[in-house]
C-alpha cells in the first residue's frame, strides 16, 4: 500500500470516474473549517476531483470551476455551504485577503484550486492535494495532511479507498 508516512497518501487514478469517486469519499467526510488545497497543472483532474468531492459532500448545485468569479458556493439540502475558490486569477495576497476566508470556514469546508498562489493565507490545518497528469486517463494524487484533524481525515480516506488496516 502506498503509505509514505501517516501524513501522506499517494493514489494513482486510472480514470476520471475513479478520480471522482476518491473525491466523493473525501467529500462525505468534510465539515465546516476543513480546507482542501489543490495543486496541479491544467488537465491534472482538479475539476473532476472537486465535482466528486462536492457530490460526496451532498451538494444540490452543479459544480464548475470558478476561474472567472473566484469563489463558487454550493449548498446542501440542510442549508450547509461548501466554498470552492480558484486562486489562479488572484494577482496578490491582499486581493485574496479581501475574500475573507475565515467567514467562509465558519460556514463550511473550503476547496482552493491553485492554492500555491495564496500559500501564505492557507490555514495551518489543511490537506494539500497535488495532482499530476501521467497519461490520457491516469493521474497521480498525493494527499498531505497538516494537523491532527486532517491526519484523521486521511486515515479515514485511506481506509475508504484501500480497505484493510
């Protein structure tokens, strides 16, 4: 099993459906205050993963990349909210600070695409997901947990994806 240490999980997806399913599993575990950072080039599978994550979380809304509007908010039947930010077009950290991440995190989980562009604003407790295009339908996904809650999330995800101990 590809365990580097208890803070890291590598997963090799063989199809968009598999990438979406891993997202669904993680999404079903999220709660307000959780932060998932996504890093990867165009075509690495970030949007596919986020679609699965939002579906697993229970959104009623269609999921699309918020490239031009910076933040999308998805809703669940119980009124809960999930925030999906795309930092690609943010020109500066001050511009990102204006988005008020703290108020978003008080209301729901936050997903940040191109998170490396606002690394200084990312809360210390988060899961960092690096996605890499390997071949037509193959993607490498490396999850790195920062903080006790995220170590537990990663352990639960490992169990859900691989089974065993």
